[in-house]
């Protein structure tokens, strides 16, 4: 977070999406929230969301993205 421009930090901390197989580890989301709480400016909200079936989220996103390319490669 320290390398992110200060004016963008609140937006980034309020829009965190967890994906990947590690998200299935019990307590993973809570740990991320706890770790970020220590880094955030005092007046910033943290929102952490976890995708449904996080181990497949990237694949689904890329599938949707590629379907919207309109023939561009």
C-alpha cells in the first residue's frame, strides 16, 4: 500500500477481491482483513470480498474477457 499513490489507497482498500485456491484456507479472508487494518489510514474503509469457487475465478474472468474481444486478438 505504501507504494500506491495516497489518493488511490482508499479506493483500493475498499475494493479487494480474493481469488485462487489459497482463499479456501480457513481464516484466510479474516487474516487479510486484519493485516490490512494495520496499514490503512484511520478514516478508510476496508472491503474484502471472496469469489464463489475462488480456485476457478481467474479462469472464469478470462473466459468472459475473451468472449468480449469482438474478434480482436
